[in-house]
């Protein structure tokens, strides 16, 4: 089978690799779509993935072969890349390591992910895609589960006015989850024109361009000078964490759901006196995947303006697409069609 293989910093090579064979309790999935995540781009950009590894974790596909002992799935089932509840005897996830590092995890071992034609999965791991959910929407299941997890971990309450900084896939999905959960309004800050336009289409109450206006001052103006109760940093840009901590009200919260791979600026004297809170969110749990698929099935999450005809690429476009996503302007979600 073909796969996009890491062969050094900012170097992806399309290679023929062995097609995996499922074990007794595994399924073989033919990958339909595989979304490119921001974390994939960062590992590509900074060389934080072992040579020989195949990245990609936002994939969906169809079960084409089952192991001899498989009972949960059958050939022809459409599945997402995760969400299942591990059995008691499953290996402990690396996420449970007390010193887990999102920066260096790609250097732990050579891994095979979804930037390939096929992948094997333990039968408990993937969840079935509801019949009414299209492949184009389902490919957002993994990042949407991260958005659901972030909102669940936050201090969000029905009726809150919130701010989302960054309208990449995670930011746009956080915005949709907040709207589905009963937010009074969701204000978005995004400089890239294509992503700002997507935020407007998908339900942002207001979209600010941080290059054209002081977003902290605007949020304070809109909130009567008090600030908002909650802001999400889904950008990891140099100023966004500081902006978030300045724009929330006394006792407010900034939920960080993005990873800065370079130093960011913080001036604590601007916000420490209001005893604001910063909280991190990373990854997702089975309940987040189930909630995501329920929201998709009920029509409360949309791929509109995120996954379009221009989103899809083939293996030959992987290198250039990763390079382009290092500084995204127009692209929202890029999807590999193996």
C-alpha cells in the first residue's frame, strides 16, 4: 500500500509499505479520508516525529477484513478513528503517564497512522458512523471530540457569552459546540480571511480581525467593561493567551485547547489582580466521541465551509500541503484521499 512516510524535518516521502494484516481481535480498515491535524503539521515542521513513522489520526474508513475473534464489527461497517472504550486488559495509554509531553510523544516509537491506504485497529477502538452522517462530516469526528472535551472541561454555562481565538478546525468546532450547548453568543478572533469567513458561515456572532482592531478593547466594550466569563485559545499564536487572560472578567477562565511550539508572551501584572484562571484541555475521552457523533446525527455540527471540494488532496500533494499549512491563510481543513 502507499503511505506518506516521515523522512526528516519537513520531509514526507510517498512510499510503498506492507499492507498490515489484522490480528485475531483486530479489523483492517480501508481509509476513505484522513484529515491533516495542526499537530501533524507541527511535528512535520519541527521534526518531532521519528523517521519511518506515518502520521495521521483524523481518519475514517470502511472495515474490509476482520480477525478470527472479532465480534463488535463486520466487513462494510463505516468507522471513525477512535472513541471506543478500552477493555480492562488493554495497555495503559501514554496519556496517563504523569510526565507525558505532547511535544516529544512522536519520538517514542515508529508509528503507523492514517496517512496511508489501510490501517489495522483493535476491534474495540473505532466507533461506527451513524447512517445519516456523511463521510465529509464524519472526517471531523476526531477534532470535534477534542472540541467537545474542551467545552466539557471549561467553566461554560448555558447563556454565557464566550470568545474563541483562532478559527482553524478546532476553533470552528469549539464555536459550534458552544452554540449547540446554549451560548448567548460566540465571538471569534481570526486574522486569516478564509477562516474568518468560515466562522461567519458557521454561526459566529461577531468575527474580529486582530490585525485591524484591539480585540481585548472590543470585547470589553461589548461586555460593558467587565469582560467575558470564558475565552478559548484555539490559536496558540504569540499574543492570544495574553489577550484571553486580559479579556475575561474577574474570576473568568481561559481554556487552552491549542499547542504553542514557540515561546509566547505573558505579562501577568495585567490580569493577576482579577484572579483569573487558565486551564488546559488535551485529547478526548470516549464520552466526547459519543457526544460528537450524537451532535452530528442531530445536525448540530456542520462541515460547511470546513470540508469543501477544495479540501481534498492526493498523496502527491501531501508535501506541499503540509508546507502551506505551516502558515495557513485560506485553508481550513485539508483532507487526504489515499
